[in-house]
C-alpha cells in the first residue's frame, strides 16, 4: 500500500543523518550475507548474524548510513544468490521472514538504512515463472526471451537465433526441450532472461518492489540494470577483433538499448512514491560516460573508473578528471574501490607489479582517504575496513561457476577470492562460525586481521576508517561539495579541494603522497586566503602543516584531510 510506508519501520529510524538526502551525503556498506557472520553454526553467514554485528556498522564504530545486502532470496545458489527463485521471500539459508523484519528495525534503530539487491534481469530456471513459461502457461507464456532457432545443423542440433555469447562463457542461448525453443541468458543457462518488453513482467517487478518498500526497505541496487532490454528482433552483433568470444562482438543489440531511460523513469516513479528512497544501478560493462548518462535524481549508477586504476597519483588524477567531466549537471556519482565481483583493492593496489609489494595497510588507509573524500556516494565492501585482501581459493573449493570454464577464449578472475568470510576475532575461524568448516575458506592472516584486534589498535586500518568517516560526517563540503584538482603538485601527490558552492567557509583540501619517499608540498591558499590545519589523516597522529599552514611534509603513503583556518 503506497503512502503508508513503514509506519513502524521507518519511524524507527533513530537519529538518522541527512534526511531524504542520505543517498547523496551518506556512506553505504555492502554486506555479502553468506560471508558476514554465521549465527547458527551451519558455516554460512545469515541475517541474525548480521543483526548481532550491527554495532560494528553503527555510531560507536564505523558509523555508516546504509547497508546494502547482496541477494538474500531463495536461490539454488548456482550464481550464489544472483539466480533467484522467489524475489519476494527470504532464503531459509539466511533465516526467516521475521529475521529480515527484525534486521530492518534494528538497523533503523541505529540510524542505518537498508538497501536490497534486486536481480530483475533474469531469474533462476527453477523460478515458477520460468517453469510456467516453458510450458506456455498463461500469463507467463512470453515472460522470457524465447526464440525459434535458425534451423538444424549438420549434427542434427537446433541452431541458436543469433551468435550472442554469454558473459559467463559459451553461447547466450540454450534450447529448452519442453518448449521447443531457445531462451536467452547473458549469464548462466540456469539464469534465463526476462522479457521486459512484456508489460506484465514490469508490473510484476513493480509489485515486488512495493512489497519490499512496504516492509521498510530504503533503496535498491539494480543488478545489471542496463541489460534489462535487448533489441526486440535480437539482431546479430557486428563482429570486431578481440581476444575472447565476448570481445569479438560489438555489443550493439544485447544490452544498453535506447528504451532503457524511459523504463528506468517508470521504475523510479514507482520507488519515488515512497519518500526518502533511492536506487543504484549496476552498470554492466560500461564506461564512466555511459554511467553518467543513465544517472538521474535519486538513481545512482555505479561508475568503475576508480576501480580500474593502479596505485599512482597520475592514474587517480586522470580518473577523477574523467569522472568530473562525465558527471555534470547535477548528476551525482558513486565512489567504489571493491565489490563482490572484483579483486579487493587493498591487495590489488598494494601489488602494482608482480614481485613489487607496498605496505598493504598503508595503501588501504590512503585508498580509504581518497574514497571517502571523492565527489560521490562512497560504497564500502565488507572487510575493506580491515584492509582485507584476496584469498587464494583452490579451484575445487571455488564457489564461482564461471571459474570452472576458464580456457584460452575465456579468461576469468575467480570471484571466490574476494568473497571470503569476515574475520571478527582471533581464534577459530576468526569468530565467523562455530561450524567445523566455513562455507568458504578464510584468509591466512585473520589471527591479526580481524575486527577485535584492529579495534584495539589505534594505528589499524579499521581505526583509520572510523576517523575518516567521522571527518566526512563533520564537514559538509566533503559530503556534497564540488571537487577541484589542485595544480602544481609533485608528480606522485594527488591533491584536490572539496568546497561548498554556497558557503565560503566550508572547504577542505585533500593531499595524498603515493610514493615511498613521501612529499614536501606547498599548499594553495584557502578561499579566504588563509592557511590550513589537519582534520584527520591516514595516521593516528597526522603531520601538521608548517609555515603558517602553507606547507606540509607528508610521509610515505600518507594522506591528510585539511580544513581552512578560521
Ligand atoms: C551482477 C552481479 C554478479 C552476478 C551477475 C549476474 O553482475 O554483481 O555477481 O554474477 O550480476 O546476476
């Protein structure tokens, strides 16, 4: 029922910052539920486990503004929850419906909003909609992308409607014997693609969305949202040169279709009926400019620019410049360094080239300072606040299905490595589970890299995240101010200013020394022609500026947030 949203749940938001603007000014924390905390000893993380650890996200610790839960719906688990068999329910693996409602209430009590991950491009093949559709049962007959093949090949097998390929390797079409037609799948064959051109499909999705909003949910991540529409006539993609089957096609027709903004506007309008909500679209294979083009009010789109850059000041400068050029006219960006599909940034950035390693914790702190001071809503990935790195998972233990298909035409980075359990304390399985075996192995360094140990260590990565988030929350310019790169800095220093367009006093200067030698830098004058002092930094005792607040000497991999002297 629209309009009555969360009379219990939402009013339970206690002391939440920023009002309806939280999606722009706040910090979001991604939880991968299987790996966060196991409360019932079955080796897999669950919702009560998350509730038990909400204090880690709340005011006395990290102090984030929202949490995003990767899928928690019933699923055969072939794509680890991204193959959903009922979008409106909680997978018993994670707990009960009541556990979910309790999680929303408990998060809201701490001023933390809840964002769900909606997988609406495809369903699991065991979803009742697909089962009915393959049997041509009304009203589901045309809910999926069904097509006849192009005849029979020499070995008597049906030929797919076109040569589209799956992102997970192999063809993007599979033949269904029950229906006698091909269905489309950008991902696994067990993830058939819904046909969003069918009005009943959109209506069903909107009804499902309203159901979650009525339960008090504050926003949604839209999984692979730019794939929702494909060309209605499933035209063949033009060929081009490339090293993989996917790269050898110019993807003109299998995603990013012209009707997408109109469809998005309709979805946004449905969500907008519930004030204070947001959506964030996962950009599937797209540039910063494409992400910006699809960004609208209260609809963010993940931009991967920062994530693709190596640890170098010129590379980060170039990324920031490109983002600034793309996200204009009030389009609000995101800032992301890690997620469940990519290598964790602490290990990635700290090993710029094989054989050369930087101090991972120092890189993690400096990267956090950059992430939390960008123009754009920061999204943290669980464990990054500990400087967690990728874990080597043997193929036989991998939980990432495409990893089993690796071959010359299909290179794949095994996503298991960045999805390993969260270490809470020293000791057995790092306090993640009491089971004999966690669902996925833990990292080798959890005896020291865990929440309890880092909480007690003021120089830890966790302590730095707490300081930096607190600094961000205290300065309006760091939340939604403009960003200008500072010129005339040494080559391995990244420096930029965040300033509020309306308040001359509200201004911050960020400087980070990327190199192993640190840097001696002259600070530009503040808007009020004065000097600067340090608000927070990567170090517990950050270096102070000299020369009346006009110079600073940064140590190796040191970063500072400065504010103008009054
Ligand atoms: C998104 C998810 C990824 C999943 C894919 C298919 O890219 O982030 O984990 O495999 O969609 O649903």
